[in-house]
C-alpha cells in the first residue's frame, strides 16, 4: 500500500460528503510580516493596531487574504491535487476577523457534481468553511474545479448543479462587530476618497507595477501550506516553467489597488473570480479596478463597495476581446465587496 | 478626478509645512525574523532578550535600521515619489528603542527649499520624525532630495538652505535609559575589542561578501512599505533593471560590519550619507569601516564611536578617485555614531 | 591587529577545550512563519497550537530543525570557518522542545582530534550543546569536520578518536514531558498510517519535488545567523556558484517527507548524516525514506521510528553505486529517530 496521498478523483466525490481538511494552522505576527514583505500591502487597518483601535476593533486583524489563502491551502490535497482547472469562486463571505494567535482549520462539503461529456473528468462544487479554534466560521466560499476520473468507466454520478448567485446580496454582508468608520482618519489611511467620491462604472488605474520572481511566489505559496507540485517543481511541466499560484496574483493585485482604493479597507465578500490566464515568474503585473456597485451597510459610517479587480500585464481597462474571451494579457478578474467610509 | 497619488512636485512644498505621512505600522517579532533572514545581522543586543537584559534593557529592541526603514518608507509617497535624486542625510538621532508591538507613524517638516538654476526642479530639505503609539519621537533625521517641478513656469520659492552640522555633537547623543555596559559579555557578543582597542583613522575590512538577488531586495523594500516603482517594476527603466533601495545597501553593509565591529551595538546618530552609485541584483557587496572619532558618553561603561561605513563592489579602503569623486565601485558612504563598551 | 575573526585552525583545538559560541538568539513566531515559507512543512504538531494541546503539550513548539539550525549556525564561526569538509553527525538528541520566546545559546567541547597523514589538516570532533535561557540543554550532538592547519609545521596533537555509536539507543530517546498520542487525531494530522502500518525495510517515495532558488537558500541560511562565506558570495568559488547550506537540504527533505510520513511528528535523535554531494540553486530536490527500525517508547501511544531520509535529484530508492560510493544525484543521507503514534 502506498503511503502517499494520491488525491481524490472525480468518482471519489459524493453529493453531501463533508471533508475535514488536514493540518490546522496557528497564525502570528510572523505571517503578517511576511505578507507585507511579499505584497505591497498598505491598507492601514491591517498595518496598525492604533488605526484598528481608532475604528473600533481590538487590534489589527490579519489581512483577509491571509485567512483566505490559509483556508484554501488546506483544501488543496483533498480538492485540487488531480484538478485540471480551477473554474471559479462564488458566494464567499468573511464572517469574522482572524487575529494573530488564532488557529484555522478547514472543511468542505460537496454541493455539486457534473460529469463532462467526454466521460474522462467532471466538475466538483464544494462549499469550504474556515473555522477558528473556537469552532466559529471565519470564512465561507464556494469553489468549483474540474477533476480527472481515475477510471473512465466509473459510472457518472447524478448531475447536481448548485444555484449560485452572481453576487453576495448586500443584506448578507457581515460587518465585524464594533467597526465604526464615523471618526475615520483619512490622512493616516493614505487617501481622502470616501465612498461618495466614487461612481458606478468608474475605472481606476492603480498605476504601480511589480515584476514577479520565482523565489517570491514559492515563499508565498508555501506560507499557506499549499504544496501543489506545479508551483514548485520546474521539471513538472514540459516547458520547465513553474505556474504561479492564483492566490499570489490576487494578493498582488489587491495590494496594488491601495493606490486609488486605500479606503476599501476590509474584504467582506468574494462574488466571483477567474484566473483568466496563467502567470509566470518574470511577468510584470499591473492592476485596475472598476466600481460595480455601492450600498450602505447600516453600520456607523460604513459603506460597501463592489469592485471588479483585474490583474494584467497590459493596459488598464482592457478585459475581453471581440470574441468575448479574456485578452491574453489579463491574469485575474475578481469581483468582491469591501467596506469603505461612506 | 484621478484617485491615485501623483506625489508632490517642487512647487507643492512650502517652508514650515508639516506633512503627516500615511499608514502607521505595528511591528512584531515577524519583522525581526525577516530582518535576520534578509541581512547577516548578528549584533547580540538585537538578537537576544537575555543579552539585552544583561546590559540593562527590558528585552531586545528591534534593530535601529528597522525603525529607520519603517519611518523612511512612510515618507516615500509624500517626499520622493517625484524625486530625481536622494541627495543626503544629516543630524539623524535615535531617541528611544523600538520594541515588538510598537506602532510607528511619521511626519516631516519642510525646513529648506532651493530652486535649481534650470528652473525645472529644486531641492527640498525635510526633518522627518518617527513617533511611537505614545506620541514619543523615536527617530529624527534631516534628508534632502531633488524634486521635479510640475510646471516649469511656477514661481521659485524664496531660497532657504538649512544650516546642517557635519556631525551630531557628542553631547547630543541619546543613550537609552538603563543601558549599562559595565558587565558586558564580550564572549557572547562575539568579539573581544572594546573602544580602547580601536584608534581614529583605523580601517577595518569586514572581509565577508554577499551577492544580491532580485527577490531579496524587493522583499526587504516592501517590508518597509516603501513602494517606489523603480525598485519593483522591470519595465520602468530603459535598461530593464530594478534599482535597489539604498536602505537595503545600508542594512547589508551594517550587518557585514559585525565582523570587526561586533561591539558597535547600537546606532545612535546618522551624521551623513551618500548613495554613491546605484546598486543592482547580481552585485556582490563588501564593506569596510573607518574610525572617525571616539568619545565617552557618561553612561556606565558606554562609549560612542563615530564610523564611516562604506559598501563597495571593490577593495577595502578605496573611496574616491583623483578627481575627488566616488569610485564607480563604491555604493554607499555612511557616517554614524554607535554605542560600544569603553 | 586585525579585528576580524580569522576562525580556528587545526592546531588551535585541544582535547577537552570548551568553546562558548557567540550571539545568543531569541526565537519567535517570526522564525516559525519563515520556516513555513521556506520549506513545505506541514507536520501538525509544529503547525497548530490546538493540535499540540490535543497531544499534551502547552502549545506548538518550534520545529526541531529550527532548534538544530540555530544552534549549528552559532558554531560556524568557531568550528567550520576554516573547515575543508563537514564529515558527519552522531549521537544527536533533542532533549526539550523550544518555544517562541526562548533564547538559545551554544557551546562545544572538543572530544576528538586526529591529524591527517598529509600534515596539512586534521579532523576535529566536537560535542555541541544548545541551551535555553534557563540553562537547560535542549539539543546535543556530535559533529566532526576536517580543518586546515595554519602552520603545516605545527606539531600533531595526540590522536584521540571518540567512540561513537551508529545510532542513539532506543532507551536514550527523550520523549517530551506530557506528550500523549493515545487520542491522536489522524485526520487533522493528514494521514491514517500509525507505526504498525510501516515495516522495517519499507521505502517511501515522497513524490513531491522542489526547485531551489538562490534567494531562498540565502534567506534560510542567514535566518540561522550562519554566515559562512561560501553560501553568499558568488565570487568565492572559481565556478561562481554559491554552495547551498546542508541544513537547507535537510529541512527541505524532511518537509517533503510529510507526504508518506505525516505522523513521524517529532525528531528526537540524529543518528548520523552525510551531505553526499553539493547542492546548487536550480537543482530540483526529491526525497525518499527507508524504515530502519521501530520501537515503543513507554510513553502513552508513542512509538519511535528510525528512518533513513535521502534527498536526491534522481529516483527514489537509489543511493550508492556498485563502487559503494553515493550516486552523484544523491545530496543527503540522514539517519534519525522520530516519534509516531503506535
């Protein structure tokens, strides 16, 4: 019997199955420091205990994407080891801040299955939950992947495709308890723009660019204990290139978006996301955002802004070609809600 | 209206103006660990809580250059985004140790302005202060940069050039409260040499060398939230090279100087400094020091040694050519005071 | 008088001599986070405070190899600065976990000396101890190196070769106080295999591979304050290559061994080890293990498994050629005891 993990194949998933992912993780100020070293992250709420206290929190939480990557990393050995493609995200919500000292674990429930017409693979939908040491859900999102079958002759499961909303409804957004933007310090935050200064449809070019190195994306990906071979092993692909973890691109783009969206402080929902094209070391990444929607949350001084965040090797604003497909220079198209002073 | 930060141009500065820089930062043991990973730092006072206690401190503070880089990084978006050159430092003092858990913010006062004869740019002098969460100044230094004008036709400001001493006077050096080197453990510190073993004019070749990688200098520069484009974007310069942040060179040289100056424990003043030539990935850095002065501080067993620290790609001792200009292999010429057992 | 450390030469060592190594080090969550970023480390006991508590510890200790590298790094300036070769390890034991906040220092006793027949160098055996801030020994191992003589005419010392066991006896293994694997959570640990599922002679291919970058091995080596020139200075060797610290290979291989040995949680003894061939950036490392022995420890639910861990650029299982020498693709052959649920 082989002792190593072969990963699950399409026929190993059943509807309603709950998978408890391995290797819980305690996070500390070390992960926060590394996040700052890996990404040009400057959102004040995640940089300063003093700023966080001035808006009603006990201290500065860990970046929302630290929580996301940590939870995501745990799911890789069970969900995407034999995945052909990471197809999408939906209905993701951050329900509670994660603090240094917290321990995260993850579990996923299979909520959809559909065999492909080829019979060689299928699509698996899972709802993944990240839980802290108190058993509270801190993060919750749907993800779907295409997974190979071990045995092409294995019978197809009954098709079940979950009904997924295009975006998290404003009423379902969770504002952390105590958060209050009514005495928000725009000078310390880095920009004067409040939600009322933006308009739906506005496109913001984040101007700055970062060229990516192999060592950086591997440090980042390992930091989340995501050990998918394709990110680390230069002998794995015929072209000798290591694929960059899509989450690395998400974090880079989000950090670059500080320049123009410094006050889009907390990510509270992930409406959708596509890793439009693969990213490799040597690529120089830029980012732009489009304002999709804006709502008030009812919490003091706090609005929610819905943003499309695009990482690209090309120009701001360009997304799809005439054929409706993503342009080859586009790497990421992400749709999320963030909290901002109204 | 553009939402991104265009930076200040020469005509945007006025004498006496105080700029509160954005994004306060809480530091932890994570930044300390990263500093050790990025630089061959071995000064015992910054490595060990036990050693720090044996010389009268409550615990090991964060490296003096962590404080410097953190404060410096905050000033970049306001002071040097449109800078053509970083011209110099003067009258820098460390006034108080920075501990894990402290939150630093920064502010700068414009103390000098002088338009260049071309009318296209000018020199701006600022006094920058780093403050902790109690509002105490932990660090204070003068820096001057050449900044482009937005509009060449904008009127020149009245010229005001600050009177800057060549070095911080010994009587102005601040020894941290409680520091006592009278029972200093030279074995644990790594070298037997006390201040009396050095002589003014002595040159110390620090022997070791480090070859710099792109990933390292970018991790370091981001760690201080210094997001100046030229360090990160390989498409920014016509030659496709990323310029290495001058502070990376300072920290590398200072860490290399352990070998020969292991007991020059704390940096207490920055008298001056020039980034003599640009530094790029692939460069192999060496360092040498020259003893410029030595004084007693009045604190128990504690002397102050004034050092010229030179980072170079060449030989120890060589600094300027016959024309008086820095040799092309010289990268840094730094003048500082450090505390050492007498 | 030169102020820099010339290192010790063979004639500087005397039998029974005790060397207190410099620069004590306080470790924190920062070092833990960096360890996870540098290596694909996933053993649950070192990842999660909650998991560690579920097996009777107060919290998650720092990885055993963090303790080893930290102690080893301190010895470099005194033991291996003029070493021609690092010849072996023996009788290493971990005696006590190391926790964030602990301060480690190191000392070595010379326990063997043998001049080579050439008269130009000799072998030095030392027993190195790592101590925490309470003076307790946390780690203890024998290492021997070949060291150059400063003066070939210096008289040879009396030959003294220590008697070293091939392996630490099972009765000498130290199980940390309170450790209890009787309610071990195999799901959270990541694999179902307990000690009874392995057999002596079994070979486990750990499947995954990692391609190494210059920036990574330098960050890692500096993190342990190991400043041996050959790892950092591309101008040091005629071929312009930087040699990778052997400990980097040990940590990479150990982390890769999670896949198949996820429950070999704690390293308690180092029986022996050879750095079979040099490792350079660009190498793609794989790892395999062979089960050498298994014993019960007497502690609740806890067995000890003796493993050969091999890091290689080639295939699993291949170790030596017909000439009895290590194959050129083999980088490391390590023999250790780990604690595992029975």
